């Protein structure tokens, strides 16, 4: 009954709603009513450091704007995006918009705990958070990953970092990174798959990454480094290309971390390919009037030899230099390769074209902390503004290395600001050039000799050489002070002086004591790139005194004091690739000194030396050397202090002065006017890694000393050849060079004095 009464009204209402909906009148009216509600103001709550107006400036909606849920949502996201707030909420109370914030704290102090291997100074630049910066969780996590990356670069993949936050007043915090460094992640094993021609051991020695061993405590090469593994791929490729395998490829290099994260297994998968030989080798040129026939002597390979990619690079460098010598400054030499796979031959055509005219824009030198820029620049064979020359660039690198001041010398080129400009970057890594050296010798008669010297080869970073030697043994007191300026008056002339005072007890050797004081001046200048000449003057006073009761009459003749004034010259031809540890090249030197420009002594003294280094393999280097000397008196006999004495370092296997003319009755060494020594020696690894710096040596020496200016029935001068054979071990330790030699003389005279063992030690600072 009641439904019947209200039914007409419901029908009318439905009709109206339907009508309004059909014309879109009802929704528009409602939304318009809502949109017309404007925000009277924005209230900010919870802020402590940040001003309310600053917070409102980050928002998309402002007071006076109509309320819009979409713009409110964007304002909420914008406030979170600032990183200033840990929490933000926005709500509407009538026509007021209330913004509630929880500010992120400010970092008061940042600290690292538990880091012993990597210091704070190395970690601080890696993290982004700093004191007085807003603390956020995202930044914390990012910094944790950066710290872990630092430890991984240092081979510690087991390291962990836990950030700790200490709450302080005024919404501040102390942030502490608690670090568990963990052990160094070593290399448990290196496997190589696919190699047939070379065993795993030989290939492991060719790469930079090494397996972990107890003796690698001074090296980091046995810790995992992804960049080093990438380098290993290139080293393996270089190894095979230098041995004829032109198709060699490294298919993969996989590093697997053990479950305890303490070690890696590294596996290289290689494909060796076939062994190739050089086929036909030709030189072709598009340069006008260039006779290619004269360039064939620059080729470092010939048909039938095993293919070697390194010899191709060497040939290109030599051709560049040879063509430059003929007056062609801008050339481009490219090898054209024709690979005959069926015959396993590679034909080469060195194509010489006119290259782009490129000039040196600037030379940048980096890495030198102590050494002045000019010390490096004056060794460069190129200057800013010169035409670029690859051969001169290579020679510049060699000259900088030969200074002996740097462990690493990298010379690279890059494009300048314009296509015709090139920039040369010289990056060096300095080595310690100060030396504190000790020498000890132990002979078969248990005589111990020693000396100490202090030397700085790069004084004040100017390349100057200052040396102070002290002989402090019971038999010798010596002070030598020498100084060398390599570029005197900024010219390519070295100048130096020597001051010396010596008192040497020769009682065991020749039954007298010797004193000498004096000074010397010297100059040296280049004649060619590898040939240098020097001149020198020496003034000294010698005193022979304190004879034993049974001194030889041959020595007693020289009792007293005498002054020597001498002038001389020397020539040195040096093509060694490295002065301290040469692998190839030759050194030829000769000197003469004429005494008699005043003073009491008159003689002519001549010394010669020839030394040749040849690499039998990459690791084995041979050395053949010959040295000798001759002194002749001018209208007088040569005194004992000016004669030659042989033994010790000059002829291993014999004591100092243990070889040569000797008094039969007194056993005194007389010395001689003529000597020569021939040495053949090989240097080789002994199974330890090259970076460890331990090398083995095997040598044979032969020589003689004869012809003093005295004669008599008691003089023993057999003029016979003495020879010895020995082995030794040298170590380029962090404390300096150490060498131990065991020597056995097998050609000797009955009156010679032998020495079985020699030990030398030095340290650098």
C-alpha cells in the first residue's frame, strides 16, 4: 500500500535524473562546485631546520589555487624527491592544506672503523656523504657500495660494510661505517684450456695475474682484479702472435668465486690456430724519388722465419726512422697482409704513403712529484711545434727510461684541437733514487771487507748526482765526495768534481799502507746520439809508508810521497735499452790519462771495455764482456799505487789482489802494468715470478795480470790465464739490490789467493 503511494514520486525522480544525465548537467554541476573550493592557506608542521616557505616552494600547489587531488599528489612526490624528508603527508582540513614532514637528520660526523689495510684518506673521496649533509638511506646504500668497490679493487671481495647511526640532539647523527675488511681474495688456480703447443706453466708466466703463493707477500698480482684479467687476454694474444700463431684467439676468460669468497678460479679458453711463417716481404712506396731498395736493410725479418707480430712493429719503426733520415718527415707506413692458410705463410708488403702533416701541439708531463719537468723535457727528441715523428718519439721514451729515475715511462699520443695537431702525454712513475749501499766480502782466509756509500742520483729533482762513499773496514778508511751536473749551464754538457781522501791498509796484500788525497774535474758531452766524450783532470798526492819488516824490496823502492797531475779523455758508445738491467745493446768505452803536467809522475794509462747484451729468450739474457788496461811509464818506472791489481769484483773467484805478480819470499802482491778479463754471463729466472725480482746468474771469467816495471829472481810472474766458474742469485728487494755469488777457480797458479763467496747488499731511500 505504502509502495503504491511513493511509486509516482520515484518515477518522476528517475525521469529527472535520466534527463539531467542525458544532457551532462548533473556531473558538471557537482564538479564545478568542488572546483570552486580554493585553498585558503598551507600549514606546515614538523619542520625544525627548514623554513615553511622553503617547503611550500617545492610544492606544485599553492595557497589560492583550487584544491586538486592530482596536484596535491605531485607536490607530495616533489617533497620526497628533495631528499630532505624521511616522511611527508598532506591532508585537507576544510579549506586549509596541512603538510606534515619528518626531516632527515644532518650528519654531524663521518667515521670509518675497522679499516686497517685501506686508510681513511683513500676512503673519504669515494663516499658522497659529508658532515653537514642531509642523511638519507639511499645515499647510505650508495656509499656502502662505493666502499665495497674500493676493497674489491684491492682484491678483498669478502669485505663487508655496515653503516651505524648514532642519534644526537637537534636532529643530528653521527654516521659510522663499520668495515670488516676480510682476507685478500687470492687466485687459487689459473686454468688454461685449448693450449697444445705451450704448457700451462709457460702461459701462466706470460700473464700478469699470478696464483697465490706464500712468497708473493710483496706483490698484489695474486689478488683478483678484473682489469688485470682483461690485460691477461692481451698478454696471451701477444705471446702467441710473437711465436707465429697469427690466428690465435682467447675465446673466454671466466673468474669464479669460491663459496667462502676467499679465492677465485680463473679459466682462460684459447684457440691456438696454425703456426705461420713469413712469406714474401716487399716494400712499396708512393713517395716521389724514394728508392725502396735502400730500405731493405731496415727489415727485421726474412722469408721462412717464424711469424712474429712484434718484428713487424719493429720494422715499421725502423722504416719510419730510415725514411725520416732521407728527408721525408710525414709518412704513413702500413703493412698489407696476405695470409695463405693452406701453405701457412704470411706475405707482407710495407706500403709507404705520404702521411698527413701533423705537428706537436703540446707535451704534457704527469706523475713526476720530485723530478722537475725540464729534466724530462730535455730528454725529449721532439719539442712543441716540431713535425711529429714516431721514431723520435720512441727514442724519447728510451732516453727518459735511461735516466734511471722512473719505474714506469708511458709515452702516448692523442688528437689535438685540430686534425693537424697532436698532443703527447708523458706519464712517469718515480722510483727511489737515493741509495744506501753496503758491501761485504768473505774469502777463504776468512778476511772480511766492507764499505758503505750514500748516493742521491736525482738531487732536488734536478737530475744532479751526489755521491758520498765511506770505507769503514779495519783495512780501509775512505771518503769520496762526487757531484755531477748533467746539463751544465743548461747545455747538453755534464760537469762534475770529485774530492777524495783515502787511507788503505795493504798489509795483507802488499805489506804497506797507502794514503791519497786529491780532487778531479770532469766534463762530458755528446758527439752523436749514442756516443759521448769526456775530458778530465786529476791532481792527487800519494804516500806509501808503514812497511812491514818483511816487505818486498820491489815495493820498498816506492817509499815516500809523490804528486800526480794528469789529464785525460774517455769515449763511451752505449746502445743499451736499460742501464740498470739491460736486455740488449752494447757498451764500448775507452779512456786515456797522461800524467806529467807538473807533479812527480809521468805515465800514459789506457783502459778499454766492451760489453754486449743479447736476449736468448724473453727471460734469458746473455752478456759477453772484455776489459783490459795498459800503463807505461814515460822515462820512469810505474809505482805500485798506479799499477793494476786483479781479484775480488774484477775477477771473481780470487781475493782482491790475489792474482798476478807476487814476491816469492814475502808473498806480497806487486801489481802489473797489463791486464785483461773476459766474462761470459747469463741471467735467467729461477722459477719465481718476474715481479718478485729474483734472478739467477751463471758465469765464467778468465783473465790475467802481468808485466810490472820490476824484475828479479824472487818475482813470480807466470803470465798464465786464470779462470773461474760460478753461480749467483740476485734479488731486487724493496730494501735494495742483494747478490750472492759462489765461485770456484779452476785455472790458477799456486801462489794465487782464492775467494769462494761474495755477498753484496744495498738499500734505497
